[in-house]
C-alpha cells in the first residue's frame, strides 16, 4: 500500500516517527510518499502569538526548513520519493541525531549527499512555497484541525492521523504492532483521538 507522510525537517517528532515508518515499510510492503508540512506556515500570522517567546530562536531554522521543503515539493512533483527519502535522512542525521539546528548549509550538504542535481536553484525558488502551502492544506484536511507535524495517511483511509508520536526507540516487533494498530484506527471513520501524556512535558510539533 501507499503511505503518505507529511513532515517538517525542523520537527523532532517528524524525524523520529519517520525512522519508525522507514523501518516498518519493507515488512508491510509499504511505499512511502513524502510530502511537506510547514510548521512555520502553520503558525504564521495571528496563530503565531503563542510562539513569540521562541520566534527569534527559530527564525533562521524556519527559513532553512522552508528552503528544504521547496526541494521536497519539487521532487514530489517529479514523483521521486526515493530522492526525498535520501534527502530527509541526510538532514535528520546532521540535525536531530547530532543535536544541531537545521541551517542553510546543512540543507545544501544534504541535497548534495542525496545526489540531487539542480538543488541550489530550487532551494532559492520561492515559487515552490505555493506547493508547500497546498501540501499543508492537504494535511490539515486529512487530519486537522488543531494538529501539528507529522501527519500520516494510508491508502484506502478516508482520513489521516496526526502522528503517531514516537519519542523513543522500539523493537522491530513493537514497531509493527504500532503500525498495524495505527492503520486499523485510521480506517475507522468514527475514531478521533487516543492520547497519553509525554515524559518530560514534551511539546507537540
């Protein structure tokens, strides 16, 4: 089956959940379709008031993430999900795994290591921001309102889900259990939410 995964390179939850998805995909014969979910675009304007305390800290990373998502949508339009997967992996290793915030240099290096020709021009091309906004709208229509990143949608389900949020490591068996349960719940139209508190007061993406 196809699974569409909406993510923001800036978001640690997106990264951790993506590693779970990449692990379970071969065992469940899943093809991953990667799409953008821009947290800066989600929180812009009036909705951004609650984020003023961190706005300055995240301004540069948000710009870098937006540039990365332009490349994601460019590759998505070309149907090259494998390249998106490589690009995102290169970013995540250099940021979330390394404890470093995303920046323009990391995005460019990740594109080079992923073997994506012509990336610098796309990263600077603001016309792709429209596709990022369209992808964000698609994710919100599938799983919103009042959600963050990531969003997962599987083929055959009427709606998607926010998450699953996976802050820690799981065994291969546990990963498959979470996948099977997530898919089953996603396909039940009446299902809305299942939640428990996060250790350490971890905030939603």
